[in-house]
C-alpha cells in the first residue's frame, strides 16, 4: 500500500512539473507584432474624376436562327424517280432549282386526256355557234314577233362555252399537277434534314425535307427594361431607319476574335409574361457567306452567340473602372488623407467599367486599388495619381532642391512638402528655399499628389508658413506655389 502511494506521488509530481513547463513556454512565447487596421496607412492608386461622353454597349446572349424555316411537302403522290446529287443534309439549292422528281407518267396521261377534252369542247362550241347563227337567220326569214332564247339556241351556245371553260380549267389543273412532280426550291435554302429518298413512294402533303433559308438570319435577343432605356428604344415593331442599332455578334465557342455585323431592325410588340423581358430581333444578311463577299466564316443556325448592341451617346458622365466600386452603388474616394465611400447613381456597367451619372464631382480622387479589408475613414495616402507614381514620405525619392525637373515617373515633391510641414519651426526656416525649389520642379500631377497626401494640419502649417514668408504679397503666390491652380 505504501509503495503504491509513493508511485502515485511521483506521477502527480511529474504531471505538475510538465504543466508548469508548458504554461511557462506559452506565456513566454514570441509574439508577432500586430498592426491594427485602423492605424495602417494604405497606399492607393487614384484617378481624377472627369466627365466624358460614353457610347453604352449592351451585352446579351441568344441563339442564331434562319429567318425562314419550313418543311417542304409533296403536292402530288407517286414514286420518287430522281433526286439531286445535292439532296443531302447541308446541300444548297438556289431559287427554282430541282430538288427531286416524282414519276410523271400518270400526270402526263391525264394532261393528254385533258387536252383531248379541250379540243372536243372547242369543236362543240364551233358547231353551236353555227347552229345559233342559222336559227337566227331562219327566224328573221320566216318567224314573226320576238324570238325566244331557246329558238335562237342561246342556252345551247352558253353550255358549249361553259364546257370549253371547264375543259380548259381541267387542262390547267393537270398541267399544274404535272409541274408539281418536280419539287423545286422556293427560295435559296439548305437542307437541314431529309425525310425521303430515291425510289420511295410519297403521298400528297407528305414531308420531303426540312430546310432553312440562307439569305437572312435572325437573332431574337432578350433585353431588360433598363437595357431598353439605355439603348433609347422608343418604338416597337419595325424600327425607322434612323433608329436602327448596330450589333456585333461573337461565337462563344470560338477562341478567335471574329465578329459578324448585324442590325436591330425590329422590336417585338409584346413582353414575355414569364421572364418579363423584351425581345429585339437582329438581322444578319448572308450569314452562310455563300456570296463570298465577307471575310467571316459561316454563321450557322443554332449557334449560341454573344451580342454587343451599341447605343446612342450619353453625355457628361463618369466612366470609371469597376474595381473602384465598393458595391453596386458606392464608390471608393480618397479625401483628406482618408479612404471613404460615396453613393452614386450607376446608369451602365460591364465587366470592366461603370458609367456613373451622379454622386461624385469633377476632380474627386477615385481609388482604383482599394484595400482588401476596408474600414470607413481609414488612413491613406496617394501612391499613384493618374498613372504618375508618388514616393513615400521621407524616402529617397524626395526632391532635395536643384534646378532640374524630375522625370514624369519620379515620385518627388509631395512627400517633401509634407515633411516640411511637419518639421520643427527651426528646420522650416532652413528648408524653405529647398521646398520652393522642389515645388518649382514638380509637374502639375505631382503637385496635386503632394497636396492630396497632406493632412489638414499639414496644409494649415504650409499656409501659415507661406503667409509668414511672403506677407501675403508674393513669396510663394506665383507659379511656384504648391497650390497654384491645382486645388
């Protein structure tokens, strides 16, 4: 019993010592410095907001279909005795070209019999005309009073005339039926699928082939109400010539950049009751390129395509990269050394750019490189303004005087000015001339970047120094002022 108690004491002691060691290691572990998000200064790429004219592009997707899609049917019955060598899927036939022939023997005999009937009816009419003339002469010679139509054989004459018309009509019917034994293309077409072949007996109104026209193709594209408004479509049905819209068509299955030209010629007059979208119809001529007048390959029916519709000009809007947007209706703005967002009214957007109608002003600094983690009002500074790099405060890129203008890509004047504003009063007197020279050597973009990177306190200090140095009468009020025309 005593031995067991000793062993238990040893185990508990080891456990306590081990626990103490692990707790000590955990407390004394090295910790990486943690930078608070609120204290971090983000370096931003910004662009200056400018108004411009934009031609909106509406993108949608749809399927290409031929304008004419029909089934060719047999109008007479009989055995197929001839088919064109092109009577295959994909075969092309021009207007009036023979596709196949049905055995014409029965129809030729019927036409011959109809011709005999016409000759017989013509003979009967001639006889009746002569007899009617003789009857009239006899009545004038021997009759008294007014002769009746029966005496003058007028009913018999009418019957003969009607018989001739009937015979001629039957002849024309048999001639048409004989012509219909040759099945011809009603318009330029291609065979989509054939249902009969050589030697087969077909009946009246039997499907021979499904075909599609090759002169025009149509693309029925869905458009939302917003897209309709953006394209400024004011009419439905067939559009007036001045309202026709140009369209670029691209095959989504192709890796090249081939595009077909088309036009929106009409807008359907009813809205889809399920999807609540409008349908505009784009027309492309000679989609198969059978006339060999286009550099583009054939555009076949059934191809799923992307369409770009070019709308009318929109004036005085802002066209900014989509990455400058915080969400659908807010944009990143750099202001007073902080990164903020502003609500804007977006009229159009695509995968690269957003068109903004209102919410920002000309001259606002739009951030095109927002941080991954955003805190409203977080401290920031400009690293690149309108494509011109800006150096770090106190870095090697600061301008230290000299009479030469730095290169456009050099990051100079802004940080130097900021440091001068933050310097003690004794140092400011020594560095004043150098700072003036620095601003004189800056490009306008660099001056604006320098001003943008200053805090409000730094700007106030710079203003006070300028007033103290020049007495408000000129020292830095000329072209060398860092505020000259750029604020």
